[in-house]
């Protein structure tokens, strides 16, 4: 067994030390706890202890998921046996937080290795975005010389994506699915909707970006200096839920425990889920909303701006010919999901902000943006726009 001696760091703060099996890609023994309060949310169990099992759970979810499209081919071409091995190559660094693994036998500094301040190669990003899938791109890097130190080694989710430095800014590019490639256009539509429902800073703006032969959605990093994104799931997963609290009320209670105002949280969630309702977002799970924490003060300062709304507008349905094609289950706040209108009704009393007049011409915006995609036929665009119009009408009635 080949062992490494790592220290989990939160920027410059040591969290804990552990021995790591480089063959099995997992922690085998925690050797010391330094500052547990600086650990990732959810790493401590219900007793407040940090176990090897919880550390490995966090580390497994740090890597690119095995369900990511084309990931098996990527690993084979790079001659790696696991996406965890890929994460090891870049110290587990991410652009969503400030955690990283410092090798105690060859220690580094945050200033020297982090990707917020230091440039990184586009080699791995080119591959994780699937830009080599055609096998003929003149820009494709040689697999034997790919620079593996990149924030793209810890980028979650199933869609093809990458971080890219554009004019000095860290920009996230995401691909759509299949030939239609609707999801990037959906993100732009969502941005137009949020501009009507929310104040600037409460949502992450997306735009279209052409890189090579394909159009992607693009967004900047939502984090300010010394900030980290804490997913809703990590806020609740190792805390016992009282029997008298619904899933929604439990999450709001956890936000209150972190110092946020409960009514303000409910209003913000009402806006996010109203947007999800209009857009028929089928994928608002516990890992794509949350809160922002300052890693220096360890205080939760605000809700995370709304992000990741591409899996909407029935992009996974091929024809949209019959009413059943428009049905989907909404999540979260019920284990098996729920009807979207039932989810929306969870926020009754928190729709005073809604101005229906601002949504009157939104279906036309949907038509205009989807029409920019040459792969979507006109009849599909029209069916989507009409369905959105019906959703807006129902939102107004539920809000009243």
C-alpha cells in the first residue's frame, strides 16, 4: 500500500491530517484534528465528530462523477484508473471553495497553488468539455502531455463542462445534451426571467459562448474573495430533522441557525422556485442551491445566487406532442418529488414581490432566444413558449 500524508486545508487554515492510500484513493486513518470548525459543512457527524468514513464521503464527491458523459474514455486516454486520481493531481483544488490537500512530505502554500489567483492550462478543460470527441480538432492536446493541474478535475455534475480563463476571469462553460444542444439557451432564458423577478446579485447571469464548433452557456464565478459555496445538502445532511418540521421548514431552520433571516430566506426561495415553475426546471436538487460562507470568519453571509437552471423547458423530451410530454416531478422538499404546483404552494404568503406585468411578454423572449438555436424546429419552439405562457398564468393564480 502506497501511503501519502495529507493535511486538509481551508485556504491557509489546517483542518485535519490523515494518511491516504494512493492505490485505493481513500483515507485510511485520521492522524490529527487541527481546526474542525473550518472543515467542510457536513463533514462532522451528528455527534460533532469527524470520521474516516465522512472524510472519504466528502472526497468521493469532490471528484468528477463517474456518471459524467465520456468520462470513461477520458480516463482511458489519460491512463488513469479513477476520477479521484485526477483530483489528486491538482491537490483537490476547486473554484467553488478553498479546500485543498497539502502533502506533508512536500508541502505547498495556498498562494502558490490556488486557481483563483494562479493561471491554469486549458488542456484538461478541453477534454472535460468533450471538445476532442470528434477526434479531429487541431486544438486537441496530446494526451501524453496534458497538464492535469486544473480546477476541472473537481468539477461536479453530469453535463460536459469546464472552467476557462477569459480576459483574466474564471468562466464556467457548459455544454448541452445531444444534437439539439438546448440547455445553454435555456440558461440564457433563465437569466432573462431572473432579471424580471430578482435584484442583481441574487442570480448568476449566463450568456452564450462559442468555443470551437459548438455553443455553450457561460457564467462567471459567483464567489467573492474568501468565499465558498455550501450546498443545501451539506447544510442539512448530518443534522437530525425534527419530526414537526417539513423538509422545507427544516432547511429554512438550518439557514436561521447559520444567522440568516428566515422570512428573507423564504422570500428568496419563493422567487427561485417560482422561476423553476415557469421554466419547468426538473433538476433543482439539494446540490444546486445553498448558502455562501466566508472562510476567514466562518460566517454564513448570504444565500447563494440562483444558478444551474439549464435542465428545464422540457429539454429532455424529444417531441412534446401530447400533454403527458410536459409532465415532470419537481424536487426537492419531498423524497420522491412532487407536482410542480404543489411545490409552489409551499411558499404561499411569500409572493408579495410578484408583478405579473413583468412576465407578460416573457413567452416572446423564450421564442426569440430558442430561435437562435438552429437545431430546434419552429414547432418545438412554439409549443415550449405556449407551455411557458400557461405556467405564468398558473403562477399568478397560485400566488393570489
